[in-house]
């Protein structure tokens, strides 16, 4: 199935946090372009670090990413 980008960031720690949340929820998430972003500026990194999931998981993954965190405000 075709991978779809559900999240973009320029922060490696942020990418890993989102990736971990998705994997913990059972999504087949992948981090793309992270190594290139860590080595310095390039045409690849102008896109940022991408979090991708299979096309059939994209809507649910976006919903999870955009859902308010239960830990916030406590």
C-alpha cells in the first residue's frame, strides 16, 4: 500500500515522539528523511522529517496526532 505523510517536522525528537505514539497505537509508522536532516542542509531536508503510514491508516493516524494529549493541563 502507498505510504502517506501524516506529519512533518524539522525536529528529530518531535518526529520520534509522534512515531512512538503511532506505533504504540498499532499503526505501521515510518520516519523518513531523519538521517538526512541530522547531517545538515540539503534538498531532501527542505521537506523536513516525514512520518508516514500506509494509505488506509492515514485518516486514523492524523486523528490520533491531532487529538489532545491526556497529560496536558495537569
